[in-house]
């Protein structure tokens, strides 16, 4: 009914040559493998065109990690959705907590970015998630709901149907402190209910909701076994082909 997806987020790692090498290794490991999910690699902008060429596009989708909030023009250093599309990439990760925290990305900017990504026929992988203090205060559900409402809920149902969500509790990112399977399932079910309230249950059931935050070969299977966890957005463990493949294998019976 909905897709399982394992997406890597390389963040700001790997030179171009190293990135092509890693993509080829992942491609090779998946070549004859039976896998039960879609696979996406989220790579730095300058890697996009080369990595698209380096892998079998039937097996591996490619994502940018951000895009500009402007269509085109005098915005030095920015990369537009149209440019990303022109590389052959199919996805854009938006709203990662690192971009919200370190680069001042606001819900309003992310709304514009989402609209531009959709306009250019790309699929957003939209990140949501609370910081530790918000969880400790017990407002994590409100925070996540507000993030979705502010950036996504003006989309039409048709537009929203192309969005993948990634729940990434900020306290679990790069910390080795994974959310428990129960915490992940609880929030994913909440996210799906929130989507259902806005777009209806039928559409909500088709949306893939990925978990991100210290997911690794050891915990992937248990996380993915939850009914509302449809895959993962993988940081550190996506930087080694064997580890990333082992996370993908979390979907094998
Ligand atoms: P880690 O898997 O390194 O915790 O990173 C998660 C993440 O931020 C993916 O976008």
C-alpha cells in the first residue's frame, strides 16, 4: 500500500571521488540482491550528476539535501530545484534539523522550498522532529504537528501524496541514542493520524514515514518492524556501503 524506503543522508561527507566510489559500492551490493524497499542516496549538490550516472536508476534514487527557496536569479551560492532536477536526481531532503538549527531555515522558507521542489517534479523527503527539551516538556507531538502544518498542510492532496516524511528526533541524530521502537511507532502513528485529519485516512495510509536518528544495522530490523515505520533516513551508517546494505536488509524477513 505504501513504499518502504531506506534513504542515506551523507550530509557534508565524501569528496566527489569518494562519493562516486561509495555510490558504486552500494550499487554493486544491490545488484543481485533481493531487497524489500526503495533505496535513495542523499548526496552533496556537487555529487548529484555523477552519482546519478554511477548507479542503476531502477534500483537507486538520488536525493539532494536541500534546495534554494527561490526559483532562479541573483542568489549567489544557491542551487535551485530546476538545477537539481536537471542532474537526474529525483528527491530533495528538506527541513533537516541541521538546516533548521544552523542555517536558520524557517517553516515559511520550507513551505516555499517544498512548493518549488514539487513544481519541478521532484519528491520531497520532509524532516520533522523535536529537540530533547521539547520531549522532556512533553510537547513533542505539538512540535511535530506544528512543523507539518506550517510547511505542508497548504498543499493539495495530490501534491501531498508525493511527500515522504522523515521523523528525526533531534536528540537521536548522531548521538548513538536511538528512539526506542515504541517511541518511534508512537510518533509515526501520531504523524499518520495528523495527516489523516488533514487529508483523510485513505491518503494518510499511502504516505511513507521514515525514522531517522542513529539507525544502524543493529537496530534497523526492530525499528522497521513497527507498522507505521516505513523505513529510515540514515546518516552515519550510510557512509559505509556494507552498513547501509545491512540497514536495507532490516526489511528482509
Ligand atoms: P545519524 O543516522 O547519523 O544519527 O543521522 C540521522 C540523520 O540526521 C539523517 O538525516
